């Protein structure tokens, strides 16, 4: 890079100790030394001085003026300060004013504020005199008492003058030719050097030629004498040209700091990477920049890495890289995981495969360090290999609704490191290696050796899911790639899960376990029968389908889920099953052949539907897109005739505007039609064809307001898949009318959206496949072609790469500026500490799904949590703090938000994180609106806790006052559920603040990776009761809060039921309590048995667990869940039971009960039981209701299925997110 040391000045400036080193050629960066250290250039002779106008140097000792310790290295854990000065006005007639200098200083301050810098000396304004400037810096460095852990950045913009040995900086009263009226760069350096600060970066943005050479001559010497080899200092100079508006050094810094790639283990952005970004942005203008510096062996501490995840184990995957792969392969795995034929279909219809899923779960649970052979899932085409792998991936998501109705033995362990891959996306070994390198956080361009070495060095297992090994393009799956896949399977830490046809098993080597879905153990005839019954128009058709499949049991493919879909759709008859038994290509060709005399023409007419998104294409778009994709003219009339012949191969539906749209009946037919085409080129043609179909205004511009809804919703998706998103986002009119959620998803999936957020989404680390080697040069972030126009577009507009990139980047910023930004303060992401964490996670995911930019501050987050949140659109922020730092202090440190990001909303939860949210808002984000969420009412719950020497009256008053004060100072109080809404409406009455909002937690799954993320409502699978023999009553809650949670009431009621059943020879019951303190579980068990009044009652007490699998297992085995609380602000346990379809009885003293009455009316009577305070009466009533539920389990489970569906449709997380986001200040589109 040319902005680095130039050979001539370096030759003059090197100390004798450096003489053995050859100077680097002009334009190079500091070379990397062992451990990442750049070459150090020490400059002599030794010098120490103070900041004075030229000619008035002050001699000081080597120790800093604040007594700072020599010999300590900066850790970056101290304070961060910025002196940003821009001199815009000059008194001298020989110095023209520089209006942009002051604004550049302000912009630099805004930029570095996002990295935790506090601006000082802002009172100097835009026209400081030399005396004000010098005395201000000297005074501040003394008063600040800087230390070795502190960091200082100095930015100066203005006129200057350079001679052979010195750079003079001009203040407002400076006069050229009069040295005493100016400030020299080395005087500035001297004052900084003796201040005791550990790390210094000086940026001189001056209007003078050869500024770098002159500044370097005297700048570095003062830094060396006071603290040799322990300080870190850097100088960047730039020859500012007031006539060149395009060459802004601040713009270059902004670009570099927002586009620097650093992995999650790098705490700070390397200076070398930042300098490369500046060079990339400045282009040819980089010759006007100059750098010199000295650094220690420690990592540079100037710029905290927004992607840094503290405390990552050494072999943790890169959360961003894994999240990108999940997004990339979501369209492939997600619909299959729900057992549907198309992503637009509603519901979760995956059934069966319990044995197969349990086998996979057992396989991945192998102890770390134990070599596990690869597991190959095989079977005939259509047997459900991809669906099985998709379901496994869904079960690894702790929030996926698939987990709610799954046998415990099928659930993977939590926190798995999983890398999803699909053979359809692998065009050669380089693309597979690049994906794995990205997931591992390896540098761009890493080869197979680096990938295998990184995996071999792991201790924790990583699961690599590779679907469709047999679908990798034949020319790509050569012996080299086969050898690489075999090598992956031989690494002890790798769990390689592959789906392939039996013909490819040999390429995996001899040591491979096989899970054959066609074998009797895994075939699952019952699941096949359930699918047929669901798809059939009536029971008679279902029987006919199953009869057709039974006609010849030797035909493997015919007994598949795909064949059931084909028979149910009427696309196939029983007579056609035999001939096409083992070849899907021939089968689909036979299905298409009757559509017209020209089979190839029929395929081309269907091709737009193969790429169609959502519910499908209207005829008005279908016909012209045939020409866009194939070059053949097609009229709507021809398509209507063709559609009539296509029959069930094309599915019709109606959009909300009444337009009929069309899609293919099954995703496998779409994949067949796309198999031989160039995916990227076809997506480009789709995108450009759709763009041309937008109506035109009278002046020839696109009239996006009148465009078909499909264009506004899906154009960005096609453009991103074709890597031409820049052609679309450059049009600001399109951005103003496009559907925001799909557009944001397209930006996120392409990795571009983080251009305005943090580091790029690791797209730049992807090595292109062989056919992509000559792809267009990256235009934005050097990540992908997504945000660059192609060569033709560049020629049309006459834009060079820099201008093209800038245009696209501004377009992205426009999109991002329209997103509401939310900063949520929590303690954790996973539900390790109870229901509040679950509530917070679901709310964050829902707000992200609604299009908000969501950041969540937590105390700690491991790699699986960071990846999970990132995959769902939420960025986790942590701050490790100093050793021994209290949790509250860590929550109130300024979060490292990306440059330019200012929260619109700051959310705190109760007294847990509400105070921290208040501090963040007051200290750092004064323009944000703070929402205070209340989750409990102290005056209602403290009285029910057992005496432990605490004055409950005083404690209740104190805690209520905390909630009240936090609510009074907030923009709005948000009460969770109707009971808290009523309580805090009273608490805040006549206080001059708005009435609290009421937020009801959703009864649907939060929209993330499931169908709700696509606007498809959740449809839950029907829950079956556990087997007879033992009726388990489940209580979940803190068992030590006996009266509050009604533990004694539940125990006595179950005792009464046991006594009744003992007299009538009924099946026994068991009270299972989850939530005891670990050290008191045995004691709690005896107490609960005593409270039951029935020594024969089976009582099982388990300690509270943060492992979600344990609660899932408890719920799955329960016949009834009870929540007999004497006071419950809402009742998340009861809600959890409803979500899982388990019968539940809840106290009428809960917010949940009030909500159920509002939504279900009289139906709620089956779920609500009174708690009056009369213990004898309450236990009698609860016992009767428990017995009634257990005696009619089938009916109760059926009732819960209906209740869950009703509540999921009416009380949603999407509505909760809209309620919260509506409180943000409006942003004009």
C-alpha cells in the first residue's frame, strides 16, 4: 500500500538497530512478524519535550507528567479519548478558509464514538488559536492523568506547511512564514509522549504537500525516550486537497473501520487491516497518504472488533460464517424439515422417523475426543433423506416449534456446533473448502490443508451436515473432492452426517455407518400412511394411494414420500410407478411429455415457475419471464392453454389482491428443471426481467409504485441470488417501495447488510468455485458481486469501481436508516435463569423478523448462542470488563455498536436490567426512547414468600418503588400481560406519564427460521398423550417459594387424588416437581410428601436445570401441568404447557388466566381453577379438576390442540413486536 512508509524517508529515519533490515518497497504495509507484530521503526536521537509553539520546547524527564509507569503494556482496557480539531476559519489572507475541516472533525468524533471514544477539548471549536490549541492539549493531558492502559487518538484537519525536517500545523491565527505562530507535529508528539498514555494514534489531515515525510522526521523521536519499546504510537498523514471533494480522509477511515474483516477471536481490528481499507477506499489518491508507527507485541487496541466474542474456546466456529451458511441453505432444508412440498405451504407435517432421528441424536452424543465414523443416510429417491437431515437441523434450534412434539430420544444435545451444506451448492472442491473455511473462521483463500488442520486441532466435536452428496455436479465430484470428504470423516472431532444414494457410499470409505431409510428398521410405514391421509382428498383416495404402493413391495422408490405426493396430486397413476421406479429424471420427463409435442418447449415454459418465490407468479409475469430466461417469445394465451394441460403439476392460489398466481406442485420438480441451468445466470435473468416489467413513467423511469406486488417483494431475492443486488439497490425509488422484510433478508443473506452494521458477513472469505474465478471484481466490501453492477452496467453509466461502490453503499445505508434500531439489555441469551430470558429472546427474534435492527447486551455468550442469535437477526454484545468487575458495571459499559448506529429504543427488564438500561440511555443514547418492561408486582408476590428473617413489607415497598421510578423516567412502561397492566396503571396513576402498554407473549413460535419467518403462520402438530400406566402431574417452579407458587396446594391436591384412586383401583399418579435448589432437592422431596398428607404418593423432585432438553422431556412425559400459584404476574410455565399441547390447569390469580378468559371466553373454564385462600376448599377443588383431566386424557389433549391453534392465531409474537416498535420515533421513507 502506497500510504505506508516510502523507501527514502525510511532509509533516513531508521535507527542503527534497524540497519540490518532492508527497507520495504514503496507502497507496502508493515510486514507481519511472528504473532502478528508489524515491523517496528525506532527513530533516534532520543528526545523528550512538551507541546509549545515552535521554538519553546520544554525539557522533561522520561517519566510522564502524571507519573505513568514505564514498562507496562497497554491492554486497551482503560479509557479511550479523542482530540478532534478541524480549523475551518483563518485570519491570514494567505490561508483560505476550509469549511469542510470542522465538519470532518465532527464526523471523526461521531465515527469513533461508536468505538467507545470520549471526545475531549470540543470547546476549541472550528477556529482555535495556536495558544488555545497548545495550552488546551497540555492542560488536558495533565488533568486526565493518563495511564498505560489508556488510548488516545488525535485528529487534526486544516492548513499546514512542510519543510525538509518538520511539519507545521496552522491554527486560526497562524501566519505562513512565521514559525512561532504555528504548532509542529513533533511538539505535539512530545506532549503526548510524556503524558503517560499507553497507545496513541495521530491523524493529520493537512493541506500541504509531502506532509508525511516532514512529519515523520521529527514525530516519532519523542515517543521513544520516555518508555522505550512499551508504548504504541502511529501517525497517519494525508495531503488534504480542498479542491478534491471526493478524496476525504474521514470517508476513508469510515469505510475502513466499517469494512474491516476480523474474526470473533480478534478483540481489536488490526491497524494493518484498517490501513488496507483506507487504501482501498482512496484508490489512486492513496499516494497522498503516509504512515509510520511503532507497536508492541500486543495486539493493537485502538478499534474494538464489533464481531469479537469473548471467552470463545480455541476451537469454536465462527458464528458469522456459520450463520451465513444457515441462511444460504435455509430454502433447501427448511420446507423439507416441515414435511411440505413447497416453502409457501403452511404448517409442520413432518411425521414419524423417530427411530432414524434417535439414531442420529445418539450418534452426535458421542463423547468428545472419541472418533466416530461418518453416518450416511441413504435410501431410494424420494425416501426423505433431505427431510430427515432438515428435521435434525430444525431440532438443533432451541426455539424451533419442531422440538415441542418430539420424543426426547430424538433431541440433539444443546449447543452443538453444526455446519449445514447442500450438494446442490457445491460446484467444485474450492467452494466446499471455502464454506468450511468460513465456518472455521480461517483467513480468505485457505486451502484444504488449512481446513483439515483446523478441524484436526479441535477438541469439541463439530457436526458437518452434507446433504445430497450424489447431487454434486458430476464434473465437480472427482477423486480429489472424494478424498477430501473421506479425510473429513476420519478426523476425531468431526461428526460427518451425509445423505446420498447407495451408489455413492463407496466414496466415503470403508469406515462408514449406514442409516438406510428403506430398511425395515427405519422405513416407517405408519408415517407413510399419515402423509397419504393428509394429502388425500378423502379417505377413499388415501386407501387407493396406499394400495397402489403395496402392489409391488419390491419396488423401492414407489414406497416413498415423493411417490405419495405424486399420487395424491394426480400427477402420476399406479400404472406409471413401475417403469420409473429408480430414476427421478426419467419420471419427471414422463410427467412433462404429455404437456405438449415439444418436451423441451414444455420445460422452458415451466422454467419461470422453477425459480418463483412465495406463492408463485401471475400470468402477466410468467409469460414475459419465459422470454427473459429462454429467449423464446411466449404469449399469455399460450400459457393459459399450457396451464390447462399441466393439470396438477401447477398449483394455483389467490393473492390478497385477487390475482391468481401459479407455482409448481413440488420442490423436487423445480429442482429438476433447474438442475442443468446456470443458477446464477438464470437468477440474473429473472431479476433483470422483473425490473424491466415495472411500469414506466412518462420520462422513462421505473414506476415502482405501480409495479406488480411480486416484483416489489421478490426482485431483491432474485438479484441477490444472481449476485447483482447492486443494480437494484442503487435505485432509491425502488428502495422506497420495495417490501422491506424480503429486501433486508436479501441483503443479509448476501452478507451486504452488515456493511452498515459491523464487519462484513465473511463473504470475502469465500473462495469462488472453479467457474467463478473470472467473476466480476467486488464492488462493496470486497465480499461478493452482490452490491456491484456488472461490467455492462458500469459501461452504461460511466461509473468507475469506486463511484459504483459508493452508489450501492449509499443505497444500503438508505435501507438501514429506515430500520428501527433496538438495544435490549438482558443478562443472557439462552434460558439459563428462567422465563424472563425466554421472553427476552423471543421478543428480540420477533422484532428482528419485523425488520428491526436488534442488538442485545448480555453478560456472556458462547459461540452457539452468538450463532443462534445471528442466525435469527439479532446481534449479541458482551463486554468482559476488568477482572472482578461486577455484572452491573459490565452491562452499563458503552456497547460497541457499529459506526453510525444509534438506538431508537433502549429496553430494560424490570429491576433486573432496567437500571442498566436507564444508565445506557442517559449516558450514551440521550435521543433514544427507553421502554421499561415490568414482569412482576412486588406488592403481590413478596407476601407469599416464607419468612426468612426478611422484612417482606419493607422489601415489597422498596422493589415496587424501584419499578415505579424506572417507569416514571422511561418513555413508556410495558406491562407483560393483563394483570400487570392493571397493577401498574394504578401505580402510575396521576403521575403525568402515559398509561402502560400491555404486551401479551405470543403463543406462536417466534418467527426466525421457521415458516413464520416467511409470513406463513405456524400450524402445530397434534400432541399425543403419554402411554397408560402412570399419570404424571408436572409442577415447574421454585419449590422453595412454597406459598407463592402453591407447592403445598399442588401436593395436597395430588394426595387427595392418590387416595381416591387407591380406593377405586385406578392408575397411580406421580407428582413430578422441577425447580428445587440443587442442594435441597432431597429435603424438598420430603417436605412435598409431607404436605400431600399421603405417604403413598409418588413424589419426584428434580433441581432446576438450564438444559432445555430436560424441560422438554418433563413436558413430553406429563399428562397434566399444574400452576396453582397464589399470585402470578403472568404465568410463563402455563404458557409453555399450552405451546407444547399439554393439558394444563392454571390459577385464576394469574395474568395468564385473565388472558385466557379474554381470548377463549367460556372455553377457558376448562383451564382455570380458583385459588381463594381457603386451603381446604382450594385443595378439594384442585383435586377434583386434576382427577377429571387425568380421567379423560385423550379428550383433554385434543382440547389443548384446539386451544393452542386458537391462541397461536390470535396472540402472536409478531403483534408483540409491532406494539414495541410502534414506540420508536418515526423514520421517513
